[in-house]
């Protein structure tokens, strides 16, 4: 992976990051890809949007995944080496509260539970923790790989 390239793309996305409010005052993250300009990379906004969509893994756009992508962008920008980036990604933790984990799993993510069962968790709470951790790792690694695969002209 090319850390400098990842940092460049992270900056581009952070520049067009918007925090909006729904009618119920709940905040959510959005990116205005149309504002991304780059003379060296044609259609960069489209390419970054594609990376975000692929990280959604066929899920409809949702707050959980956008929040994870935003976390990954922060990790990229704060990392000084690829090793540090990889370590920080592995340190992404699942939510602490069971009600948040249950809310997360209701997003039709049951296949992560099936995968987590193979690790023989001690209880349901640990099962949810493992499942969400695996999902967050999938999002982070898929997004990083997609960013890294963007070709610079």
C-alpha cells in the first residue's frame, strides 16, 4: 500500500465531508463527491465514491458504514507509517453497549454472527462483539484496498 496516496485521498474526502441533520435532528456524515477536483486523476470523485460503495458490501448506504469510513480516514491521516496504519486498523473496537450491538445486527448483518460462532464465543455479548469487529475490519480493509487500487494518471 502507498501511504502517501492514501493520505492524499483521505484529505480529498475530508475536504468534502459534510455533517448534515435529518428532520429528527440526528446527525449523519455525507461526502459531496462532485466537489472533488484533481487535474492528475480523471474522475477522482467518481473513483472515491466507488471505493465507499464497495466498502458498503451491497448494503444500502447507511450511517454505520459512513462512520466507519470516517474513522478509517482519520486513521490514515494520523498514521506515520504503513505498519502504524495496519496496527491502528486492527485496534478498531466494536461498540461497548449491547443495545448498540443489537441495533447494528438488525441491519441484516446476520452472516457476521455465523462467522463469529466459529470462534466459540463465551456468550451472546461476546458473539456480537466478534461479529461487529469482523464487520468493521471488513469495511476498513475493503476501503483501504479500494483506495490503494485507484490509479494515478
